[in-house]
C-alpha cells in the first residue's frame, strides 16, 4: 500500500507504524516495500498496527513518523557485510543525522527524515530498523537479488518478534 495519508493524525490505535522504504525499481533498494507487502500478505500483522509502503516519499513521511509512538522500518542497508545478511538496529544505534550522501539531488535519505523528527522533538519512543545487506542497487528493474530475497522470511520474523515485544510492553 502506498502512503496516501500524510496528515499528522495518530498512526494507529497502538501508535505503531511499520514502514517499508526504498525504490522498487532499483534492484535490492526495493527490499523495504517488498517486505511490507509480504508482511501484509502473511496475515500475521497484529491488529491495530499500520503497515505502509513509504517508497521514496522522503520528507513527506515526516508527519507519519512524528505521530508514531513506535516505528519499525524495513530497508536495504549497505554496511559492507555479506549480501542478504539481516542487520537489526534499535533507537540510538540508528544513524540519525543530516549529511548522508543521497543517490541523487531529488532524494532524501531516510536518516534525514529521522533527523528532522528528532529536531522537531517528535521522534518515536522506539525505532527499530530491520535491514538487509544489499547486493545490487545498480540494476534498474528485475527485482531483488536472490541473496536479499532469501533473507525476507528472516527479516519478517524479526519484525514480528519486535512487534510482539512492543505489544507486551504496552
């Protein structure tokens, strides 16, 4: 599902937002939206949790992030690890700063969106990034590489486990 609601209303009754970010036309960069689509297709998303394909909306996602109490993000990452390796970062472990080099002048890095939320004093209480080390973002079209697609089930399991922990915390 694409983001079609950008007002600063509450994200959901639980205040929890699951967000997939990335460009589905750019090989492994499409991991985040693909993960949210798969998660929605499983039917395992707990009641009261909103899941959205944030695509490449950049700063347009700011009101959603500002209104979230807890934010679970699926994204492709490049930490120089083995392609397909799942990386989980929580809260202060996630780089939140302006200045990461975007791929083009039209792009805002997701870390810039988090930095903007922090600057406005409206950062979610909890943020978890479930990232998968990309293998290829040079190829347009064609979808995810085998290594990244093969990590999808593990990433979704980790995300569902995180949501369960948050639900237990209240």
